[in-house]
């Protein structure tokens, strides 16, 4: 995928399918045209992470197979808001 394909998705919650098989629901925080990658906050993934509290990742545009808008239900939205509140608290500590 090209970086121009991704600009529309900044500040949106999306489902990303990556070339390595990972499927993740994430908020796209920033689309970086210079480095051709995106910075995301992972909300859910089919991959286990050793440190689940660390949810910010950089993903290269070329590693993204597809992107679509996330269809968040009430439970997922509540989880997303709780994660964002936790991030805000950790920034002020």
C-alpha cells in the first residue's frame, strides 16, 4: 500500500491486515509521508504482545495489505476509551 492511500485514515479507527498475517484494530495517530509509515495505537490484534500496555507502533506502508474502517460495537468502543484514558494517565505520571 502507498502512503497516499493511507492519508485518508489518519485519526480514524481501522482494521489493518498486514503482510505477515497480523490483523489489528488500531487508531491511526499519524501518517508520515517522509518515512512512509503510520503510527498507530493498537486496540486489538490476533497477535500476542509481551507488553500489552505498550500499544503504540510504527507500521511501514508497504507492510499493509489492506485497510478498512473498524465497525466498533459498544464493548469495543468502551475498551478503546479505557485504553485511551490509561494512556493519558501514563503520560502525566
